[in-house]
């Protein structure tokens, strides 16, 4: 049985009480899981009904992810009028071409930055999906034509502008900055229901402010309903100074050991943040310069987009840029293009730093480097972000002494380190503080996009410490809101 068809379809006890105007919110994905964000908001008014989807992401990491991604949507894509895209990570955009393939003909909206990034993100995903389908002798999830057609439907909305989504129903949207990745947005959807203005806030992912490069998360005062993430709902990060000190210490220890600092890094945001931090450490003469190999073709393609949108930087990053510092480049940075160049890194002298995708070690060039360097005692493997259950990164982080990479048994003799402060997600305390910025208007918070343990911890904290009506919905559940 296909996984998505097993989701419990549960209607809330809350009914419309005979009112002709109400909304129905369905949690189609991204519940009890960090990935697979997919939320459906149906708007029912006297003038008619419209269906609005927020994000259409892939499930990633788990053993059942491929089954989930190949399963039918629990709604008919032909019925969707608008898709809003919060940001360009694959767990929020990865199934957009599939949505198009199965009949979506509406409009896709995001910030201009997100659209620019998605061109490369979906192009890269298409290659991986096609290669995987060939290996498994199955049809790919979608085709190049589906991806191209998605961008034919794609339009953009800037931050901080009232934008009409459905003029006949009086539905507008306002975009705020969550501080997560370049171009990420929170969608504040404004609907008049039964002569009352209601505001629905979809957070997407919330940034771990202060970010090295981007602006801080904006407050959300005056909203009624919040659908928010909870990746780190039960944990806290170290502060900004601590994370930079840990990165500096890892570089210094690598130099002392004449070894390799191996960093599995996410192509979008994490790579750019660490390049920025390394640029400061090297150019400000805080640590000696050593070769840094950026072995991620996708990350390399995204760097020019970061340089294009300086207006999105925080004040510190803007000042460095204005003083002439190429904040994402430095003397000993080597951008690795071809597979042959990637292989040749093995023969370059130590000490050195290798940054490569993927961030959870689920594929890409990082696995080739792990195959070579995990057995070495003078290697430091540095994790910078969340490692989902079922991934190689999680297996290593949880203490595995032997792992399998490309059908080869690899013994782990290197040192494993993690810096939580470079996570792109808010921690527990700051998620709670964020929700509280909604103020007295807040009626309910739906805690999603996190493992159940993390989400339920956050739910309880919001209830106990802030007297917020918070719930952790079930996959496939629908609730009536008005």
C-alpha cells in the first residue's frame, strides 16, 4: 500500500456551526517529520471556494522517503489554485514539478530570490531523480518538461507588500523575513471571514538569528493562527560567539594535526555562512590560511545569487561588503568543478578543509571523501546541521564505528564534532519567544515540521510557559478555522 494513502484522514471536532464563511486547513505533509512540508488551506466564502497550497516538499532521510515521494498526493493537483513557496530547500520545493506533472495549472508565488535559487535547486534534483530512476529501472518522479513548466507558472512577490491572491474573495498575502535562508519568507494570509479579519501565518523554516549573513527573524504580532516549524523544539543551540570559537578551534586543531577538516555541508545557506565565517577568520589573520576546497557544484552556482541580493544582508555583512571585502571568497579557496578535480583533492597536501554536499551525507561528493578520510585519526568530521533519522550522517553522529559507503565497509577512526550554533533553525527557547510575538490576537499554534518528540515538547512549553493553545496535528488531519 502506498504510504500517503495510509495517512489518517481526520476531521476536527470543530465545525463551521452553520457559518457560510470558513477555512479548512489540512496537514498533507511535514507532520511528525522534519521534511516534506505540504499544507492545504481551503477558503470557503459566499463568492466561492479557493484552494491554496503552502510548500510542496520532498520527504528526505527516512527509509520510506522514496515511497512517500512516489505516492499520489492526498488532494487533486488540478484543484489547487495557488502554490506559495516559503523557501528553496528541497523539503519545501522538491515535489513541485510532480505537482505540475499531475495537473496543477495555477500560479506559483515566492520571493524573487527564492525563484532564482529554485532554478538551480530543482535542476540539481532532476539529475539525481533521473539517475536514481535509471538505477532502479523505474519511471522518474518528473521530467525536464515538468520542471520547465513549473517556472512558466512561477511569479514573484517582494517582502513587505500587500498582495492580492484572490480578488473575488478579498484574500491578500504579506511576506515577512524568517531569517532562514536567502529569500525565505513567512506568508501572512489575510482573509475576512464572517465580517472579521483573520490572519494565518505559515512560518516555513525559522532562522537561527543572528545569522552570519542574513537579517533577523521578524516578529509576527497580530496574527490569529500560526503553522510553525519545530526542528529543534526540544533543544537549544550555543550562542554566536561559541559557534565561531568552535569553528576556529576545529581549523586550528586540523593544522596542528596536519590533517583534514571534513565538513558535510548543505549547498544552500550553510555553505555560504561557513565561507563567510572562514573569510573573516583568514582575512582578519585570526587563523593561518590553509587550502579550502568547496567541492559542491550546486553550492558554487548559488554563490552569485547571494552576491546579487546584498539588500538582504544584515548590517555587519553589508559593511564588510561595502569596504570591498568579497565576503564569500578568499585567497586559498578552491572551487572544485569536475569529478576529476574532486578526486585529485585526495593527493593535495594536508592540512586542508573540504566542504562538500550533502549535508546529511546521503549522497554527493562528501561520501567519496568520507570513504577516504573517515578511517584517518587526524581527520575531524564536523557536522553543522540537523542529521535526520535514517541518514548516514545521523548514523555516524550517533556513534557508529563502522558504516557502509558505496558497498565498502568503512571504519571510523576520526574525531566527530558538531556545532549546533550554525543550524539554520531556531532552537527551543527562541521558537517559544517567536510564537509569543503574535500577542493577544493569537488563537492557536499548529506545531509541525519536526520529529514528534521535538514538536510535542514545544507544544507543552507553549502551553505551560506562555498559555498558548498549541497542538501537534496528525498527518492528513483537517481542521475547520473561522
